[in-house]
C-alpha cells in the first residue's frame, strides 16, 4: 500500500475495519472484523450515529446487531482518533433489507463524523466501467441510471425505469445489452423476458445473456484491443490503451453504425422547433 | 454570407455607442462591405445589436457540476425539458443543466463564449469530454493550482523558477486556458479538517507557505509565462462575515500585478458574525476603483433555489452544518477538493438579503464597466439563465426599490443599495456582459463587432421589460451562423475550445515523474490529457511579457 508523507509506513499506519455478515477472504487483510447479524446494518449504523454524539443506547438494541458494545466503543474511539477516515460500501448494504435507507444511514454517519475529524464515504462499484456509464448519463441526462426517454426527454424513477423493473414488467419489445451480463445476475422473470424479445448483445465473450440473445455481435475487448476511457470508482477517467490488435470492431463502432441505420429511418418524434420557455 | 442592416450597434470594443451601422459577415468573421456581396439580409431596423455574451466565470462541466446533477434529481423533474429532435439532443435545464441544455440555454440568452472556472488537472479529461458535449458556445477552462501539493512543496523550498516550469507543465497537461486559485492553502488544509483564514499565517503542514505568498507567486508566474488571463482568484474566507479585511489584504498582496477576483460579492462582507453581517461593498469598491490592475466578476445572488458548488471544501462543510441539507464532498487527491450543497436564497433571510444587495452594489459602485463583469458564479448565486433579471435590476433604480420593499426591515444600515441611483446604459451593459470579460480573458476576437473578429452577434427587439428583452433575443448568431431565431433553436454547431501552450523546460517531465509516482495513484503517462481528446481545439497565443 502506498507510503506517503503523512503515512510514511504505508499499510502499517492505516487501520482497516471490515464489517460483514460472515467471515470472508477479506478478513485476513483487515485489522478488525465485526460480524453484523444479517439485515441489521441499518440498526448498527444508527447506533454508531448515536454513539459518536454520546446519545444513550440500550443494551438490547446493541445485542440485536450481533456486535458487542465493547467492540463498538473501540470502533468509535478509533474513528474519532483517525486523521482521515474513509468508508467503502457495496451491494451488501444497498441491495439487502433496508436498501437505500442503509446507504443513507452510512452517508449520514460519514457526514456527521466530520464534526470530529475528516471522513468520507464512497460506494464500491460493480464490474466493468459502470462508473463511466453513470458519469456520462449524468452529464447528458441529469440522472445516473433508471432513465426513460420515451417522452423524448429524460425521466428518472428507480424502481420503475431501472433495467430489472422494465424487464420484469415486460415493458420493452427489444433489448440492447452492452458491457453487461444481466442473464447471469437478474431475477428469472427478467431473464425470461430477455429470451422472449429480440435481445442484441455486444460482448467480446459468450455470456449467459449472449446465449439467450437473438443476435450476438462479437466486439474487441476494451483496454486489451479497443481504446477508450474507463472511469475509476472515484470518477477519475483513465485512458485505455490497447496492447493488441483485434479483427473485431469496437463497441463504439458497432453502436455508431446501428445508430446511423436507425437515423436513416423516419423519425417518430413530432417535427418542428421548440421554444425556449421561461425556466422555473 | 450575412448582412445585418439598420440596427443600433453597441460595440464597446470599438467605442460604438448605439449608432446605426450595418454589419457584414463572411466565413464566420466580420468583414468589410466589399467582401460580403450576397447572402441573407437581416433587417434589424429599430433593433439593438450587442456582441455575443462572454461568461468569464461559470461552472458548466466536470466532476463537481456532474456531482451536483446527481444530487438534485428533485430539481430536474420540475424544470424545463428539452425534447429531442432530429438535430437536437434532449436534456434538462434547472439548477445544474445537462450539457446539451447548457449550450441551448446559454445561446438562447445571447451568450456565445463560456469559461469553466474550476478544473482539477486529475479530472481534466472528464471536463473536456463534457465541454465537447456543450453545443453552440465556445469554451475555455481554468485549472486549479493554489492547493496542489507539488507546487506548494516547491514554494516551501523557495524553488520559484522550478515552480513556474511545473505550473506551465500542468497547464498544458490539463489543456487549460488559465489558472484558478481557490482558497489558497485552505483546501489543502481541509484534507485534515483545517482551513486557512489568515493571509500571513503558514498553511498547515508548511513552515513558509502562506496564502499570501501562494497568490503573489502564482500571479508572478502567470505574468512571466504570459498567460492571457490573469490569476483567477477565489480569496480565502469566502462567505464569512467580516471577510472584507481578507479580501483587501489579498488585493494589497497583488498590487502591481494583474489579477481577476472571482465572485467578489462573496468576499465583501463586514460585521463580526451572522447577526451583525453587513455589506462592505463601499470600502471594497473604493479600493478597487483606485487600482486599475484588477478586474472582477460580481458573483451576484438572486432569491430562489440553487445548488452551491465550489472547490472550497471547508466552506461547504460549514454550509452543510448551517442548512442541514444534502452535502457532497469530493477530495481530489493532492490537488484540490470540492463541496456541493443545495441552497435556497430567501428575501426574508437577513444574510441572504445582504448578499443580494452586495452583488448589485458592487456592480453599481465599481465605476469602470471594463473591470466588473456579469456573473452569478453559476450555479452558486443563481443559475446563469437568470442573468437577464440582474440586467433589469442594473438598468432600473425604480425596479430595485420595488424589490427592496420585500427585504427585512432590520436590513437598514447594513446595505447601501437604497442610496445608489445609478442606472446602467445599454453601452455599459454590453461592456459588462461581453466586451469586458472578453478583454479580461485575452480573447480579442470575442466581444467585438469589428472587422476580423468572430461573428458572434445578438439582436434584440426593443422592449421596456429589460429582463424579457435580454432573456429572449430575436436573433443569436454564432460564428456567422444563425443559431437562435425568434426564440427557436435553428442550428446547433459545435463550439471551439480555447487552450494555451506555455513554454516550459523539457526536463520538467523527468523532474515531475518521480514526485508524481510518489504522490499520485495514477500512472504518469496516463495523466496529461491527449490533444486528440479536445474537440475543435483552438490554440491561443501565450507569449511571455517583455
């Protein structure tokens, strides 16, 4: 781990606390492991929020989380004594009981910790360039995901317009998959719908999704034989420089050619100019 | 080719004040009559002609505004939607407009050049990608330098010549147009929860580096490198009651050097705390008027909802604590930081009312329109598409009086706005929204209707309602192309991006590489933005002064 001016001994100057519902491989890398009872993340985070502000908590509430009060007191003391704290969280928090409420509790804890010392929190993103997709959707549409364009402008409603919801409801009559393998991770009704409608997959490999797709276009793998940009988890863009040449086209080229072919067709949107109305 | 005949022309760059003149355009530039013998003729009889607007300080692209977009979905859904057409991309307006909408909205109110005022080198690639998605307008960007660890370390060791080479290297690595300094030393200290509020006190972690010498050295380096735009400075102690003393002291540190003070309104307060806060625009404007080395933009505030975004991390944490609203914080490794907090300016709130008056007072008390420019520090004081409301306030003392009636009664003695009866003329307005900022940016081809300049023109119908007149021009012409006509978006051409290449010692790479590998978490060769990534780059001259 990087040595720096303020942490000259690198890893030795850092403390890593892992919180999970079971002993994972990461436990070895951690200094402290706290095993939380499944589904009790929100409770644990709320207790920590109370403890940093010296608010009263009951033994019964602490017992419910599966973590001892001594361990929590030690954790709070360490957090307050840290010069710079960082919390990383993933789908174990955001996709289990409580969902976005869990994330909100963790983000609030990080914000409130700044009354004592510097603290930040950052979501751990999934595979591929998912952060890049997020970033670009945001500057082009204002929203990171769960966007519908069916009125000609972007609308956002996770739970309604998110990919999994649209597929489960069977709202699409065609699916275009790029840089993802929903056939491997999504619930069965969504997968059934992928198989039912024309699904087009762009992927360098055969995937669960490409097996049930009507069309699979093999593309050059990004970063290996296709150039581009990947956004790191902290939204810093890195250039991808291909080491090899590929006879397959890039995702970008295939998408551009499909777009050109679609543009050649008659437009379904109402023609005519739009006035610049007063903003509210 | 295009001819515009019979309009009253306001072209401060050429001292033309409302005279009826014909304009001739060919190949995107103004030409003389003989070189334009065909093409469309716009009869502008009775109309008012301005050079295209130039925004010297705005935040429209990059990591911070994009974070603000993510944080404010509730605003997106109530705002104006841009519906896609064959030639136009969809988008959303509002507090933090999407990139395509940003271009349409700027052009829609007659602005043709915008300067993105805060770019970390580390994420400059991202900023340029967003800028290339902003249609119609020409763009430039300023790179954040006053809290860069490598630069501060060089200052600590007194290596000013080396620091100059490094600054020039960074500028070119970011493909930027100039240098921005935000809360010098304060953002670096914020990494450890501190701030820097005294100009002469060492920044935490350093012995010799003070905010005062950071700004003085940067200004010196910028002049020596011949960067067209002077140091673009966001002073220490933004937003704090009594901060006028810091601002005046900073101005004294920069005596004899060129300097641009960003969003001066946020740095012009007297009093000791929130309860006694008052406008200090009179003393600030007095000093400013006597020192022609400086320019500024107003950073005016309008009442309503917005989202504040700034590299000033510690200030944003304070604002979060004050308001209890959402807070986003981004630390950009060892270069800079950024904080985001949605905010509502209310006329009933005494502090907000003082801020509103202070912005207008500065615009009215600074007597040279060539040195004070229109800005709201978009989106901090208000969104850029609300500029026409401010123009109306500047042009009508009666309208100001009407608005002041809504302010709290105890604002008396805290502001001087009620005593100011100056009203801007059209000529002065053309100076503060176009000719002045273009000159300050060193863009001679902008804000200028003379032969050889870029053919960026706005044509307004005369209207007693000033806000409406400036909010809805009859025609907007960008590089000789009619982009807005009668309120409709006609064309959406791509704009240019202005960048500079200051000369630096070729050994700077070898000097920086080991330092870089020690401090950054990206590899050295991935750091500079490649020239191919800039859409329509336009290299401006950068010549050291003799």
